[in-house]
């Protein structure tokens, strides 16, 4: 016997309704893909006119040519790109999306964040719209536009794979809050824009992790804008230095408990530069730095973050473990020339 099972509505009575037809998943998927394509197309068409090809000429025993990408971010000719694309360039040539060429002046570059600003004299110029990189979420669609291997205005798309990554810059400092994406990047993409689905720039493409596939990194726009504003105003970003070499080391558990430290690692001083701020302050090899101005220092990267422009020329108090005791020494950071 075939047993009949009636569907019940929320009130407990029989509905007597015919089940809804099976949804046409093919049509739904097609609509989604069309919407995705339209978003990518729209973003690319909006941003591509502002994307430029950056070609540099360097003197290094012999002339060496190389290049990358960039994008106009103000109508009066300021261009954002990567520091590693233009650092040390003897001559910089820009090719606009409409084929025009222009010589560019280096306004300033900051190897510590891999951001550089150029300027050209050309009119009219299309400029990008800046987005808010702090509002990004993993899984969000992003589009990269650049000139890999000289192929102008190449468009690739992917998603935000992760946020809050770190990247070691050419200067040795750590770049924080880096965006990870799986949008395909290749040599020549460096300095190009990473944009959201509305065509707003939320990052500056900077690196690919080799030999991994689908791991690319971009400097977040809030960092790039901050650095660019300083470069336009002053030509460089000022940072402090102490004149020492160090390495990260774990702290003895006994010292952590004895001095009530909130960290379990510090910076071992392995050498001190003659005549530098550290030597003048009395730091010696074997000291372990654990704080500056009552802020804990657990690593070299943390020490770099604390050496901001505000500390240059201003006395700070550095805390070090020395033998079994704690020493607090006044130190005056100088401006880094790196």
C-alpha cells in the first residue's frame, strides 16, 4: 500500500497545494555570471583610462631598462606606483592609455611602504576614484589592472583572499595590513590599481609570492594615500633610527615574571654603530630591548613601528634587560637616511 503524506501549513491544516516547480538553476547561474561580468567590465572601463605604463632607465654600470604600472590619482598629474618600480631611476617615461607619452618627475618614494609618487604635465587626464580599503572583507570581488610584460591595460579578477597580511619591504621594514588576493599578477603589474566592483581603487598591486599560484599582495589604499600625501608635501617620509643591529630572541621565563613583562620576546642588541644614538645612550652588545617609552617591544618590527617621525630628535626612554636586571636609558633617535 502506498501511504499518502500530506503537507501541513503552519496552522496545522492541509494545504492541498501543488509543490512549486523545480527552479531553473541554469538560468540563475547564467544571471549571476552576467552580473559578475558586467561588474568587472564596468570597473575596468571606469579605471583603465587612468592606468599608465611606467618605463624607467637606470644607471648601474650599464643602462638598464625596466618598468611597471601606475595610475593617475589627481587630475593635475600626480601618479601612484611602487617604490621598487622607480627607485634609483635616471629617467622615467609614462605612456598613457590613449598612447600619449610624457616624461615624469619623481616627487618622492618610500621604500619602507613600497609607495612612490610621480608627476607629469599632460592634459586632459583621467583620474581614479579612491575607495576605502578599511571596509574590505575576505571574499569580496576585486579587479587588478596593469601592464604585465608590456601588455597594456590587462584586466584580471579575483577575490580578497585575506586581510592584515604583512610584507617585508626592500628597506627591511615590515609593511602591515597588506591585502592578499588571487587576482592574477605578473611582472609589470607592480604599481597598478586593485579596484572593487564599483571601480574604486582600494590597493596598489605590489608583489606575487613565488612559486605559489594565486597569492598576490597589494598595499592598502589607506596606507598609500597617507604616504602619498607626505611625499607630495615633503618628498620623503621621515623615520627614526637608533644605530644598532638586533635580532629577535625569546625572553627567559624568570625575567618575564620578575619584571612583570607583558611580552615573551625582545630584541637582542648584536652590534652598536659607533657614534650613533644607541652608543651615546649607553646600549651595549648583549642588551635585550623590551620597551620604549613604556610601550612593550617584542620584535625588531615592533621597534621599527615605534620609531616614527615624532620621535626624531626627541628624548625617549628605552628599557633593556642587562644581565639579570632592568636598565632604562634615555635615547634620542636620529633621522634615518635609508
